[in-house]
């Protein structure tokens, strides 16, 4: 008897567990679509669990509503959703790529720059919609990256995303990872198109310093600033300044949006020139 839920009546055969959030009552599976024989990802939100709050149900509904509207190669497509006795399931495209939090690769500065470019292009797509989509949870765990022949980057987990900028209730940020959230999000202030840039910058700093995402707070000064010159002295000063700009605590001092950050980054060499 399989230890996995039987979803054959929905057309899916579960193969393995990809991740589990015990507190939120969410399990992520890799499965096979029995009609197409293609691999898919199934997120099962187990709202019958005692520790699963009603806010998780709202996040589930929000994620479905937003994913249905999105069509970008860097965002796994929404495929299906359905109810189960334990809760609800969301089905998406499967991407064979580890998250940056789980990758064992030591990324070079040039590779980190390419990751930044790829994520910024996804954010540009989200920000140029009629109602801009703010992801609100940019961190290594939510960025998949595969670097075999060419770099492929995907942004996942839109459970906290919102269409439009807005103030954020303080209670809605408690369960996210401190260190990647911009100060305006923690304080429940107005979000801007610069808000997601902060999480991207913190993610890039983790990659460049080889710091696990769970330890990102150790890199932040009491003033909630990253000291890029001290953390990454080997980088080109222009890249140092670019990184410092996207992680500025005050959103007014960051790049205003992903397009501006991308334009500035593309012209920068990330490593110091070696002496002849």
C-alpha cells in the first residue's frame, strides 16, 4: 500500500515528496499526469490539520488566482486544482531544477549576475501587468536554478503575492523569512515596485557569501543594512554599489523597479579586473 495519497481519480500518480511544511500543513509532491505521462508538481494544502490556519487557505486561493493569469517561461504554469478530503491541491508544471537554497553549487560572481538578470526579467513581466504583481517572498527557496548547458531560472511560490501595491498587515509577514523581506513589508507600509528588489538583493548576497538562507540575518547590521564593501570586497565597485542600492532599507533609495535595476546591471562587470 502506497504511503502517498491516492489521487488517481483526479488523474495523477504521486511519485515522491519534494518538500513539506509541517506548520502550514502543506506537502509538495512530484507526480505524473496519467493522461499525458508528463511530470507535474502538486501542492497539497491540508487544512484539516490542527496547525493549519485559515490564512493558509487565503494564500492558496490567492496563488491560484494569480497563477491563472500568468504566462512566462520563468514561472511554472498553473495546470489544475481540486479538492480532497484533507484540503486542496494545486497542480503546476514540473521544472527539473533545485532551489538556490538547496543547490550545492558554488556560484561565481558572473553566474550570480546572470541569475539576477533572469529574475529581474521575470519581475519586469510581473510589474508591467495592468495590475502589477508583487511576489512578496523573494528568497533562495523560491528561485529554482539549473545550470547544465545553459542557465534556467524559475520563480515559484506565489502564495503571498498580490496584484497591485498596498499596505501589508503586520500579521501577514510573521511566517516569512526575516532578512529577505524589505523593511516596508515588515512594518506594514505601502509596497512599491522596488519591494521585491530587496529580497532579490539579499538572495544574491547569500549566494556570493555562500551563506545559507536561514542565516541571512547574520549578514545584516543593527540598522538593517547590508555592508556590501565589507561582505564582498572582491567585487567590482560598480557591482558593489548596484547591490547596495537594491538592498537599501528605504525603498526611495533603491532602483524604482526591475527594469531600472536590470538596465544598470547589464553594463556592469561584476569582478575586479586582474592586474597584468
